[in-house]
């Protein structure tokens, strides 16, 4: 049943993109309509975030519902559907295989120690396009709108809210985004370029760009690269999923304890000189990545070996 596996990677990318967009548009439309009816908020109001009433509890239900729809319609349904048409063993195709505990530990540690460096690159990111320029003002408005929505969900301070935010933000992002960007896109781009680094960089770029939060583009791009390296060197998607979850969960918990952090660009704790901390952070990142690389047994041949196997028999 491996109908897509042997066609050119560019065509596979186009098919996957079409499946993702199609699923998201169909289920997104249906989901939005259902949520609008359930919350009593009319579609015209929902189409313009500027008209949203953040004092209305129904809006929180709508936003959380949309996260569920996004998770299923964009990250789960098209990913597993595409994987099933590529390989008779879709879990193996997506990298959902057993992982060495060392890589799970190193994956979590490298993202946590990366916080000061990522925070510093955010400052650099801001300086590239001044907020006084026309495009800078537009980007700033986009950032503020996104931050307002995120803050609206994360500022709730009950234990129930914390649990829901951990699931809807940390779990859904950790699982969904890693399946989409690393499990499928990274796999296809590495096959296209026959080069692991290029195949990691391009999905990381798309991963950052698709969030449409431009003042956080460089930090998110760096995180995408690290997640890609974790997946590539470990040979399993689980370390990247768990590391992604841990990173987002850290932010969710920090904001739960201090809701004011929802208005900040980073939840990194300031312990002194940012440049010095960033340098130390970068050094630690390099050391951990080198350790992962040296202990890795993963390579192009092992990852794509099944692409040369006849999967016409689904029970093979």
C-alpha cells in the first residue's frame, strides 16, 4: 500500500501539503461552525479578532476548541493518512519507534539550556526590523494580537486551567508539530536534498514562519533546528516530542505562577548579563549536540532503507 513512497519527494511534498490544507479547511470550517453554535458567538465576530470580547467566557471555550480542531485536522489526520499511503508501517515511517533514554534526557536538557541563547536571539530579532517602520508596526500589531489570545488562555490560574493548558498547548504542540514538521516534512526534505542539514533547516524555517509571529522568528527557527537534530541523531521522534513538550510545559507553568509573563517575549529567567548567559548557553548547546552526534547510529541508509522494500503486501 506504499503508493506515495517511490514518487519524487517534491511530488510527495505537494501531495502532503494538499492533504493538510484540505483536511484543515474542511474540518476547520465544520469545527468553527459547530463551535460558533455551541458558544453563541456569531461567525462575523469570530472572523475579526479585533471585535472579540475577552470578558466573555464563551470565547475561551471557542479558542480551546479551535486548538483541538487544529491538532486533529492539521497535525493528526493528514499526517497519519499520508504515512499510511507511504508505508505499510506508518508508525515506523513517522519515527514513532523506541528511543534510548539518553536521547530523551539530552533532548530535554538541550532545549532547557538553550533558553538564554534563544532569549538573546529574540532581542537580535527585534532589532532587525525597527517597530517605527511601516512593516515593523504591522508586525508589532500581529505580535500583540497573537500575544493577547495566548495570554487570554494562559493567564487563568486554577489547577484545572493549568492542566487544560498543559494538554492544549504543551501536549498538542509537542505531538502535533513534531509529527508534521519532523515526522513528515523533515523526512521528505532530507530525502529530497540527500543532505541531513538542509533537510533539517528547511522544515525549521517553515516551522517558524507558519506561526506568523515575526519578532520571534529567529528564536523559533533555532528551536526547530534543535528539535530536528534531536530527531535525526536519536533515530526516534519521541525524544523530540518529549523535549518540545517539556519546553512548552515550562512556559505554561511559569506563566501560571506569574501571569504577567504572558505579556513578555520570553519566559527565560534573567540571572545576569544576557550576552554572557547566551554565550554559555550556546556552548552547552554545542557540547550536547556533539554528544548526541557521537553516540548516534542513525544515518541516511538506515532511515530510508524501507523505501526500497516492496510494500505491496500490507502484512509484510
